[in-house]
C-alpha cells in the first residue's frame, strides 16, 4: 500500500501544479487518471536521472542505501531487546571514519562490539529462560486440565491422547511409513503447522519424528483421528525455534490416512 500511496500523493501534487499553470483547463475538464499517472512517472524518471551524474555515483549511493537498510533493521532488533542505540550516533561513527577522525581506535571499536555482543547474549539468554519457565508452567496446567476431560488416556511416558474418530483399521509399527493429515498448536491455541492448510497430507517414517508422534501414532488404527497432548520431553524439549518456544507442550490433531508399505506406492491422497 505504501508505494501506491506515495504515487497517489505525487500524482495529486503534479495535478495541482498543472492546474495552476492552466486554470481554465482544470475548471472545465477533469484530469484523466491515465495522464496523471503518465506525468507522475515521467517526473519520477527525470528526478532519478538528475540525482546521479554517473553510474559510479549511483552504485555508491546504492551501497549506502543498502547499508542503511541493514543498520535500521539491526537497530530495530536491538530496540526490541531493550537497547537504545541512536541512529545519529551510528551515522556519526560512519561519518567520522570516512573523515579519518574516529574517536575510537580499531581495538576500542572491536572491544565495544564484543561488549555489545555479550550484552545482547545475556539479554537473549534471560528472555529465553523466562519464556521457558512460562512454557513449562503453561504446559503443566494445560495437561492437568486436559487429563480431566472425558475419554482422555495417559501412557507411561506421559503422552495424553483422546480418540476423536474411532476406526477398525490396521495399526502401524514404529518402523512403518505413514501418511497423515494433522494440525499442530501451542497450548494457547496458536497454530504452528497444518497439513490441512497446505491441502497436502504428510508422509514420513514413524521412527524419524518426535517421540510423542512415534508413540502416539502407533496407537491409531488407519482411518482414525486422535488428539495428542505431548509434553516437552516427548516433543522438542529445550530446543526452541521461531514458532515453538523452548519446553512447549504441543497439541496435535492427527488423522491416520494409511500405512505405506515398502512395496506399496502412496495413494492419490498424497497429491490431492
């Protein structure tokens, strides 16, 4: 939306300028949008051509613009961590170095950056610790409530499951390859993965997924649908990724479509 807005404002400015030059035309004939866009495009092109005297100048400007974009994004990330790094100070450092009047020696600069890295690492580690503790607590509370629901069973490992759609089909072994449809969420309902949304069932060896899946899917007859609540130790444990915090309890709705034998091709369901 932003590029469109900028072009619209430019077009409006040009329209006003044209109107001032030819008041009679603007009073009697509405401006045609196509002509306004054409004038705006020509003005933008002329401005760009005037801005750079040579290709070298244009390239140098592009390097600066690219660096600024990187630095801006970096400063935003630091701000999210609670660090207030002023862009004016960043620009002063760049300017001073180019002018050969840096206020810091190369050694001091390196030390300052190492100190910054440590500060960032400490903040990230503390945030991760807090989030991990919150995930553990939320998971324990969620599992305790889920276990009270009708039809919920618990295995010796701590895996909780509930049959949502029973079936009488064959059950897979840990060494089998299975084809499933599934949806995965955190305990707060945040969805982090779904084969349903991709409209593409997943096919994988059952012994190459998280332990909660390996154990749970073996309980499922083909054609059934189960809900699994998987404690962290049977999921990703202390390992975190952008969509799943460390020590998260995971909730999966799984539908077992078929067991794929080594000498049996996957059915058309996989490609639908």
